[in-house]
C-alpha cells in the first residue's frame, strides 16, 4: 500500500535501514537553514499542533510493523521539524508498547527543547540526534535563519536540560559552513556549548549535496580534521563509500532515477515530483548514486542539476 506518513526504509549512512516518519507538511520548520537538502522553508513556524492526523500515523505504523520487517531504526525525520507535531510523544509511547523490539531515533534541529513539554514527550526515544550549528546569536541568524521567537542561548539551555532529563543516547550534530562557524571565535563558542550540553558524541558534517543556497561551499577535509581535533575528536560524517552496502537500498529506485536522468538533467525537486518520493528518501538514493560514480552535479544559474556521469553513460 502507499503510505502517507511513512517512507522508506531508506539507506542511511548513520542509521542503517531506517523507516522514516514524516509528521509535518513539506518544509514546515522552525529554521530556514542555508544548507538544507529539502530546500527553503515555506512555513517558518514555532506553532505546535497536529499537522497530520495522529490516528493515521499509528494505523500506518501498525500495518507496516505487523509484518515484522528488518529495520535498524524507526526515525522521526522527513521534510520538516518533527517536534512541531504535538502527538510525537504518543507515537513514541505507542511504538514502545506495541512494537518494543524496534529502536526509535529522533532527528531534530533541537530548537523546541527549551519547552519542558517537548522534552518530556521524547524521553522514551532510544537515540536523539539534535543539531547545533552555531553558539552565538549572530552566527545562528546567518546559518539557520530562525523564526523570530528563537534565541541561540535558549536552544543551548534546552539541550542541556534535555541531557539532564534524558537517559538515552544524544549525538550532537554540527554542520560546518565555511566563513560562518569555522572561525576561532565561533568554534570556541561551540566548544563551550558542547561542554554545557554534554552529548554522548559529536558528529561533524559539511556540504556534500545540493543545499538551499547554491553559493554555499563545503569545508575542505583538512579544516574538518582540524575542527574534529579541537572538539575532542568529533566524528566526521563521511560521504557514502563507493562499495558500501546498504541493506535497505532498493535497486529499482536507483534505476528509476538513472532512467530519468538519461533523458535530461534534473534538479532534486524534479526527481521528487517525478517519482513522488519524500525529500529525505530521494536524497538518500542521490547520495548513493553519487558515491557509486553513476551521476554528477552540475551547478548552473537556475540551480544544481543532476546528470548521468559520462563514464557511466559510455558503459551502457
């Protein structure tokens, strides 16, 4: 059946075979980050409500999980900020009660943990991966372009409170944007914030896919290594490795993308609309095809286009 609120499982470099739960409409978020792979935020909000019917989500989960599929994680992610949905706690508790052998992960920008009610709702998750890209207000505004009600200091405090109340694993993710948060001052502020939050681990990433702003460039590997050392050997989130096996990789999806690109170059948006896939799902396949050297990116005035790589085209 076609699910409205579930997607995947998708091949995740961090989480293995991950079944996604998408709780908000496309690009409903508290931030409008310059690097977001899903594109610009169209509904910038901090209003929490039931964006999609809770009963539908629970019904879809039961139908899917009753077949006992292999999954490494059930992951709250998708095309917006999942903690905006007021029913997230009920979904987590439902999974723990009815499907207890599955691990639950929350991918979040961490902006709403300043609210005790939000923190309370996620305490039964097994893994929380919040992001923190800046620890000064100016840098926060530049990289994350937040809703006007959000302040950087309050977000750091909320993450620290989450650590005090939550017994599961917290992996803090930091995206390095050259020219913004890689200066001595900004890195010092981030290091201080990390010491306050006390996550179990830190993961560092930089641009490796088309982001919201096409002028953004990735940090070079030597700079990333330097920052990793400065932040107490933070883990570098690598790209998909060419020979890496993904248990949930659907070859037919990959072939559909290649067939579309063999006709003409497409943007990520073109592919999403043609294949009717969720943004997070289509991006995983694009990353995998890029790593396998089957496609390449071409930056043009109208945006970033994906196209068949010449050596792959010639081999067919």
